[in-house]
C-alpha cells in the first residue's frame, strides 16, 4: 500500500507541470491583458508598455513561466494585479478558502443526507410511483440551472410573502423561511448557509440518488441476496446488512472524489449569495485577467483532485475486501 | 416413512413483456423423511423454479405462483404468512445454490454469514454462533476452520466456497436440504468431493435431500428416487434403479443416451436429443416433447399425457410408454 501511494505521489509533479504550462499559456496568449484592465481603455500606450516591462510581461513565454515556477517553489505565488492590487496571492486564497470549504462541506453533507435515502427508496420500490417521483425530482434538480434557482429559491425562502383572502379581506404573511447570506458571512453554523448550500447540493443529490438507485437494483438481483433470503432473514436485514453495504461502495468513491471539489468555489452561488469564497475570487480574477490568481487557483484545484483520487483508491481498499487483498 | 414434503399441482409462471412464461405446469412430488429425491432435466425445464417456489424465493413480480400446494409437515407453505415462511427458510428447509462464486456476500466474512442463521433461528449468542460455525466448517472439511472465520469469500476457492455454502445450509440442522445444481459450476474432482460430503452428512444428520441436476451421472449414486422434468412437467418418476434399468419415457431414454458409459465400447457414440424444448410462452396443446420424440403418434400432438403407473411406484407421462419399452432396445442394468 505504501509503495502504491508513493508511486502515485511521484506522478503529482508531472501532472502539475502539464496543468501549469497549459494554464499559463492560456492566460498569456488568451485575449485581454491585465495591464490594459488596470489602466483602462484610454491609457497612454507608453505607460502600458512601461508597466508591461515592469511586470515582465514583455519577456518570452518560457522565461515568464520559469520565473513563475521558481517563485512558486519558494512559496511565492505572485501578487494580485487588479482588484486586490499587490496583495500576495497565497494570502488572498488563504483568506477566501474557509468560506468555500464550509459551503461545499455543508452542500456535500446535505447531498448525502438527501440523495442516499432517496436513491435507496427508489431502488427498493423500483417502477412504483415512488420511484417515478424520485426520478422526477432528480431530473428537475439537475435540469434547473443555478442561475435560475438562485433568484427563484431566494424569492421563495428568504422573502416575506403576504396573502389576502379575498372573501374575508384577511391578510396574513409567511416567511422568511431562511435568511440570505448577503452582507456578511457567518460561517458553518449559521442558518444562512442552508440556502446556498442546498442549491450547490442539487448536483450532489442527483448523482448520489442515481448511483444509489442503480446500485440497489443491481445488488438486489445478486445471488447472495437470494442466499440471504434463503436463510430466513428479515427483509430489513437483507437490505441493510447484505444489500446496502455493497451498494454504498461506489457511493464512497463518488464522495471521495467530491472532496477534491471542496476547494473549488462556485462562481454563480458565491456571487449571488455574496459568499466571500474562492469562487468569487476566481470570478473577479478571470474577468480582470488577474494571471497569478488564476494560476494559483487552477493549481490548487488540480492538486486537490489528484489527492482526492489517491484517497479514493486507498479508501476503496478498506471498503472492499476483494481489493484490500490484491 | 412419513412424508416430509408434498408438492401438489404446483404452477409457477413469469409475467414478462413477451407474455406469460409457464415455467412450472402442475408439478407434484413428495419427499419422505431422510429420502433423497433427484430432480433431473435440461436448463429451463422448471427444476430450480419448482424448488424456489417451495421456498417462496421466486421474485414477485415478475414471478407468480399461480396454483398448487406445498405441504411441509402438514402446513401449506404457500398459504402461510411471511413471518412463518421465514421461520422455515434456513431452519427447517435450507438451500445450496449453483454458483458458489456469486452466492456468498463479498463484503461479509464467512463467520458472519454462517452465524446469521444460527443467531436468528436458534437464538445463539455471538460467541456460541462462532463456536458452532467452526464446528460446521470442520464438518464440511475446511482445514484450519478457526482461522478462516474472519476470511472473506474471495479468499476461498470455488470448491471451498461451496463447502461454506453447505456448512451455512446445515447450520440449523434442517430436515430438508435443497441442493440446486451445487456441483455444476465446479470441476469434476471437486464435484465428487461435494457429492461425497453431502452423502456423508445426509447419513450423519438423517435429513432429506432434493438434489437438482441436469446430469444423470451425478445423481446415479445419490438419489433414492428420480423425477425427470421437461418443460415444466414431471414426465417420469421412479426409483433410482428403475430409471436407469427401465426408463419408459422417450426423453429419459434420450438423457440416458447422452451420458458416456464406462462399460461401452470405446468408440460408442453419444446420441444427443435433437431439437429444442418448446416455447414456454406458447405451450403446445399436446405432449411438450412431441417435436423431438422418436416414438410420437397422432394422439400426442393434440393431447398432453397425464402421469400413469408403469410399474411399482413408477409413473410416466407418455401415451406410448408400452411401445417405448418394447422398442427401446437394451438399456443395460447397472
């Protein structure tokens, strides 16, 4: 197992090299220029040239890249060029990361708590109306775009709704059900996290429900389930002890991979709810061509996914005795 | 001896998109205490479905037990509630399945899987069940049983897994063991070992056995009675000796002609049964074996023969069995 982990870790720098070269090249050769963004459309061409020279943007690609790598290896990931001018990128990301991780964590937990039971029920009650309803929810969940859900769910859950009964002229109001984040972020244990986390969890719910449903259906048709029933076990024991354990193995894999996504913020959710996270930072950096911020975030996400993959492979060995052996 | 299990006119069907598959069409048989009954026939003839129906392990839907009675110690298992059938399963009637590679749960240890039934039916504590599991594994000849309880199924070979399955089935000392082609997925030397184990344990524990196989050779040294099944019908039923010495159904003859014999000339050819069994969705009106039968007559196309007596406790479903008996030539006495 140790040899396996080390072999995988050796791949890490190689993968990072390719990721960094591609991201760097895209930033440099793509349209737009941070200096142009900094100085505005009517800036003096000479000033622009001077600033480009100062930042080293007039140097050839490989020099710029090597400089970047040399600095990065010393822990210096450059400075923000535009919105957070001259702040070190490392500090910026460290500042923004907690909110994103908190939000994603709650989204994943919410996704599990909703997705796994939904899938279980759908799988057990296959082809009944219950299954149909669950599948409908899943399809709706992944089909409604976040950009639509953001305003609609915000309107429904965080606004006051007033109704007047025409006959009695009696007015009553309900809501708000959930507070909005806007203004300030209170972190993990504030109810403000529920709405953005729920919207982010819809994707998780869809994936987990589908996997759990398919897994249960597959496992329930296995010979060992018939063996378990032939022993005279109660259906509940058959499902929980014999079927669910097997159906949960792929779920654990998916969740492990999702851990990689913990550090990747959602542009749409974080911006709409004003969550001071990495997603907002990345969004700002992208529209203002803030090279170094984009670079650092891309590398961070790449490392996170690579490590998550490794983690899943190790985890799988613990969950599945057949793999543990080999 | 007293009758342990009596199946009367059992009908099981499967409702599929293509139509109703008539898998078992009025099967009747009985097993006495301590008796071994062989159910023989080719794939899809309803052997497994019959015994799965007895245990009510047919998946419903698409399956449906459309009629009949399964009297076990006087109780109709098809009429009792779920609670009661569960108290019979694995306790009074236990089952060993065909493929030991897929019949054990890959994520649970062997110990857990054997202990389950002990804790459930005999109310043993975890430790008692563990102790008994070791005894059971020893009984089926698994070496170092103490150290193997915490192993997972994939750490056993196919033959060893089938031994585990047998240990599991015998854990509550059932009165009836149903073995559904337990040797089919194993190679021949292992087959012989498994047959020997079951024979020995049957003698020691005095249980009755229903042994399902498509291979008359396997059953020859094992069964007291043999039921030959075809297209969901029992078409011939007689004692072991009688089936081999005096088969009177053309299909049984065909089955016997298709197993190699040690006492025949070296170059003697095996005779396959030409053709295929009938479509179980659109069952023929007459004898289901009509299309493949060498002895068929006009009557066979329109009327399905019922079982009739052809000797001492020897039943056959054929209009022309007397003709078959005359014309079949020597069958050889074992």
